[in-house]
């Protein structure tokens, strides 16, 4: 547990700050302070200064982190539901059903998904909901493969055979005997999915296709910072730093969970 | 071997068709079109334009026409870059993207394999722990953060490297490639380091390695002759997904460093609904990913004879 606790605590701290800070700060993330446009850090109560429109950078950072984390969590849950469901059915059914379902997964792996998501974004407008759905649809494949493998090994274990022999319906076996045994692996891959999803969301936002104003996300802040880095490098460094910290810590937690359960 | 290639090529065809059909349907049935400007066009002008580009035909016919043209390598005219055919645009930009991707994967392989080897020599030692932590951190670094940060430090502050562009020709000025290639290669290098370390550590723990050691072979010779080949198996099977990752990353890197590559055309094309351009780029990307997976599988068979069925 020791090696998981530190990165997990850092993620929790960032998430907590993102939740609480907007309530404590006197500025909202899109309020304009006309008297202090492009203020330096720590002037007039703007701890991180203001951006080129006079919006408080700290408030924007907190709201952006909040939205990035919310999108990641929602999309990861979608991908977990789809992946666990798909993998369980394929692994339990076996035979031809399994073959077909896994071929579909293989074929989908070969698609340039990122590009299809970009086209989706452009075509159907840039809503947060679509960001969720698009990302969730991309990220379930690995989960499905892993879960299928786990179910296949569990399938012939004595306690499952016993439940089957005693006439328990499949639904009950899956829910009572299989699901608890794959929960750990699913949790590990859920955590490992989070950084991937944050990257996709930020990537879309970076290209101007993700979350739209007045909402903001870490990807948007990094993009704004990159555009403005010759005059205000802090605008790139701070959101970039928060994002990298989140990504690294989530990856470490996910890898260590995976090593434990898989 | 030949059967494998043939089978994979045959399964690639439906995948490519699916990609084409899906993206075609998506774009055509979506609201908004390439001729929607600030001012609405006169109905006659619009009709004439649509007729000129074949957009007034029934959908099925448009798709059939598109397939037929694609097979002959003609992707049609770009709807946004007037006077350019899509084939021309791709011919101009593909070398840039391929150079970027090729250099990045080369760098990633060199860095990743070197780090993996050093780490695997003493599993659990300080070099192993440090290198693997660095590898994890580097894997989690998104290219759209590292790219601008590199440009900030080495381009703006230190003034050592140009922050964007390509110079006169493709490879006339190597300094233009340094930062884009590093930013693109780092996450892949991290992933390769981890895979190489795991593979090599497992290979070094096997009994024939102990025998070789007992016979007095040096570490270098053992790795080169006995351990490297099996250890490369996980690395090679990662190359397929890695290629996909590089293509995606290249879109950002090309945007950040103003490189005239395929990724930039794709984003611009998608934003402007330049149908022929988007379709061509998606098709190309899908074909590249399939090709990379095939190459990875062939290498796999060469590295691990047991997998040849």
C-alpha cells in the first residue's frame, strides 16, 4: 500500500483543491477584472496573476482541473462498463461468440480512432457529452481484452463449476462469483485509463475541438499558455505542471494496482 | 509466412472499407458543408458548385465513384485549397510526417532499449528503480506540454534552436527537427524502456543464460547472443500501437512547431469540412496502422520461432 499511498494522496489533494478553491476565491473563472489585465502573480489578490482578458488564473486553473477530472472519470466509467460487459460475455460464452467479439475488438484496435473522434467533434458540434462518449468508446478495448482473459481462467475454477452444477442462473454466477473476482483488475485498468483519457481530452481541447468557452479545461489552459509563452511563461508552466503531476501520479497508482491484482 | 501476410492483407480490406464507409457517412449526413461561408451563396451558384464536385449525385453513387477513384490513387480536388488536388497535398506533406515519425521511433528505440538494458542488468538496483520511475514519468508526459515547454526553454530563453518551421528543404537544416522529434519520441521511449526491461529481466533469469554464464561468457556477449532476441518480443508487439500513438502525437507536434505535415492538413481539413482531404488522410492513417501491425507481427515471428504457426 505504501507505494500507492503517496501518488494517490497527491491526486486526492489536487482534486480537493479543484473542488474547494472556486468556492473560496472571490473571482469566478470567467469574471473579468478590468483594472488588472495581465497582472503579475500575487497582485491585487490574484495569486497566479490574470490572463490576457483579466481573468484570475488560479480560479481558471481550479475550474479547469475540475472539468478535466470530471470528464476523465465519466469517460473512464463508460469505458469500464462497456469493456467489463463485453469481456465478461465473450469470456463466459467462449467458442464462436467469443471469437466474433474478439475479432471486432481487434478490428477496432486498427482504426485511427483519434481521427474519427476528431471528425465526430467537428461534425456534431463540440459538446462535453460527445467528448465523454467519443473517449469512452475508444478506451474500452483494452479493458475488454483483460476482463475476457480473467473470466476465461475463472470459468473453470471449482467454485464456479460448483455454482453452475447447483443450478444457479448465469446472471447470478456472473454477478456473485465472477464480478467480485475481476473487480481488482477492473479498478486497476480504470485508473490506468484515466491518464489516457485526460490526454485525449486535452489533445482535443488543444486543437480547439474539446471543451468550449466559457468552460475551460487543462488542455485549453496549456494551449492558451503556449500561445502566450513569450510574455507570460507562467501561463504554460503552471497548468502544464498540474497536468503532468496528475498524469504521472495516476499512472503510478494504476501500474502499482495492476501489478498487485494482475 | 506468406500465408500470414496474405491473410492479414485480406482482413485489412474490410477494415479499410469500414473506415471509409463510416467516415464518408459521418461527414455527408452531418449538418454544415464546405460552401457555407459568411454570406449564403445564390442557389444557382451553390447548385453549380455541388454539380461540379459531384455532391448532387445520390449517396450510393457518390460512394461508388469515390471508391473507384481512390483505387486509382485519385482522391479528387481539395474543396478548400483551391487548385490543389488532395493527392498533391498529400505528396507534399507525407514526407514531412514520415520523416518526423521515423526519426522519433528511431530515437525512442535507441533511448528505450538502452535504458531497458541498463535497468535489467540489476533488477531492483538503484539504476533500475530510477530509470523505471523516469520511464513512467516520461510516458505520462503529453507531447502538447513537452513541445511548448521545449520551445520555451531552448527556443525562446536559450535561443539555441528554432521554435518552428522547416528551413528550406526537408532535411536541409537538422536543427529544425531536434525539438519536434524529442517531444514526439519521449513517451514512446518510456514505454519501450519498460517493455525492454521486463523482457530482458525475464530472459536473463532463464536457465540457458545461467549455463552461458557458467561457461564464462561475458554479460555483453550473453545479452547480444542469447537474451536480446527473446527480450525484444514485447517491444515489437508494442510497435503497432506505438505507430498509432506517434501519428496522433504528430498532429500536435506539427501544429506546435509549424511543420507542414499531414496532421496539420487533417486538422485544417476537418475544421473546414474538406471532405476529400479528410477521407484521404483517414484512409492513409488506417493503412499505415495496419501496415505497422503487420510488420510488427512479421518481426514477432522472426524473433520468436515458437509463434510461427
